[in-house]
C-alpha cells in the first residue's frame, strides 16, 4: 500500500526550538526607540513581556530547550501528521512529489497554539495573572484562550469590532475556553475611548486593537501582553513544525527541493522553513524556502526594507522590516491572517540577503487552489493556507512543463471550518482579483516617515 500519512512517535516531538539567528550571516538589526532612535535594550520590553520571553527575543543561542510541561501539552496534538498528496498529484498529472505538514489538528485548528502554549507557560512561571492580546479573524485569540486556560492565566482579547460581529463562532470558542472577548474599540482603554469619541460607530482595526491590548499591559502590573507572530521568540517556538518535518521527509526517503508557506507576519513560514535553512547553512543543502503573500498586501515582493512600527498607531519599537508602511490598510480579503503591513525582522533580513524567496498570489487563484485541494485531499484549508496550496500547485505545474521530478513541501497551517463564509463568497462569484497598482504601492511607501536602514548595515 502507498504510504499517504507519515507519522512520528510522541517521543520524536522536538526537545528544543531552533533559533535561526545563530546561523544568520547578517544578524537582524536591533529595534529602535521611536523617540530617541537609539537601539532599545531588553529592559524596555519588561512591562509587556515576561523576562524568559525577552531573553529568547534577543537570544543568539542556536537551540533553546522546550520546557517539559510545554512538551507534555504538545503531545495532545503533536507530532502533527505529514501527508503525501497523491490525490493532488493525480489531479495535476504532475511528476512532482507533493507533501504537506498539517497543523489543523491542534485544538484551535492552526499552528498558533505552538507558541501560545509556550507563552502562557512562561507568563504563569513569572506569576502573571492575565494576558491581553488582539485578534482580527480570531485564530490567534482562540489559540491564546485555549493556552491560558490550561495554565489558569486570565485572557483578555481585544477583537476587531467588525470581526466580533461577523465571526461569532471564533468569539464563542474563546468564551468556551474562558477568555473575555471585548469588541475593539472599547470603553475600557484610553485608546479605545479616544477612537469612540471621534467615531462612535468605528468598525475597529488590528492597529487599534493592538493599542488597546498594549495599553492594558502597560498600565496594569498583573497583566502582560502577547503577540502571535512577527517577533523572534514567536517564530522560534514555531520551529517544532520544521524539525518534525525533517524527520518525516527522512522517513519518506526524500528531501524537499522547495519548502512553501503562506505569509502573514512570518510565524508559520519560519516555523516550517527555518529548520530546513539550518540544513542549508550547516550541511551545504540548497533547499529553496518560499514565502507566499497575497497580491493585495505585498510587503515582501513590493514593499521596502526599512524601520517601521509593528502597529498602526505607532506605539511599538521600530523594527527593521519589509513593509508597506504602518498606515497601509490592505483590502478586506478573506485571508484575514495575511492582512498585515509588515514582516518580522528575521524573515526580512533573510529575504534581504537572498537566503529565502517570496511571491504574491491573488485570492481567486488561492481559492481555486483551495477547492481543488479539498476535492483531491479531503481537508478544507483556511483561506490563508490556500496561498501556500496555490504556490505548491504552481511549482508542480512547472515541474510538469519541465518534465522534471521535484519534491515540494508546503505548510497546511490551518483548516477552514470557521471560514466557510469566505468559500460561500467565492462560490457566489463575489470575490474579485485584487492587485495593487504601482501607484497604490508608491503612495503607501511615500507616506512612510520612519527611519531608513543605514546602507552599511543593510
Ligand atoms: C495567523 C495565521 C496565518 C498568518 O500568520 P503567520 O504568522 O504569518 O503564520 C496564516 N495561516 C493561519 C491558518 C493563521 O492562523
């Protein structure tokens, strides 16, 4: 019988996270204080994050041990399966071998609990009573709610008001796991009250929700803040995926030519691809690592590499990143998790140094790919994940045209069970191709007023 599902034993869950900084030829530049433009030290982050996570954020150590309690919780759904996509290969009539790592088996339905559990653990260790965060589509909020509840830590989620109203099931998942979900902008913070005074009917935005969650942590000694992507420690936690995937590819007797993942802030891409980059750095392999973003939010392929804020309002430190500008408002595509103006510092430096690649794919091509995949393989991908599926299909078609075998691995980072309204819109013909004009890109970039990256450093 053909082996479709490649599994690992519980004791093969990684014992450490991989920190790519140790192997990067050019280290990421330090974040800057927006007022002084001087590099910030770890102490500047202390009101927001527990010390253990701040240490990981600035760590140069290659391997970081995973606490036993975190590994124990990982066993609930890890190691996650890898599949050989025989059905999809057949549908495409391609000589390529297509594999995917499936993270939709986690309790929250995506890769996000890999870091949520770790973050809740370290907060608990340092006596934190409550964690505040923001959520757009609800994937991150539900992952953190699940994780906080395991450790008896309170969880306060500022959910963009329009999503709060349109996505009641994600909100109810958070409530079921015991979290308090507040539509943002809210009356509970200075930032929220200010926005509401100007516009009582504000639909909210991720930028506003971040401001509210950060303000709660900054003003309450019992509350810390948590982020689900972008930051170095978040990307590092996600490397359990890539480490497992290397073992699974070994079991399949192959090594990928290309590793593909959708890209929002970089966490699922980094989590799958960084351990393969480690093979490039240390064993002379030449595995392509390809990040896939939506054409409506093309920071990697059409943005600029410079310092920018992580949030819209400008409360965070300045981070060296590929960005379209913190004021850039992407079109309301259904892949909510990919509607972020910037990219994490690690991924940005690697892209700048040509050690990884990026491409942009339109939402129609993404949904076409997602539906083809669901019919060939059974699993219904999240709209974000469809971008990775579409890119894998492009590679498989190219392999066919060139008459070459090619081994493709992609991250099926979440299922789409709570996103069926997006599929409904696609089937009804209500989705449209969406690509920014050069003028849109130029306008967005011309509005960036944050510091440039010095030539010598870049
Ligand atoms: C959050 C999310 C993303 C985008 O975030 P990254 O940090 O880039 O991974 C992509 N897919 C799914 C399913 C998500 O939940």
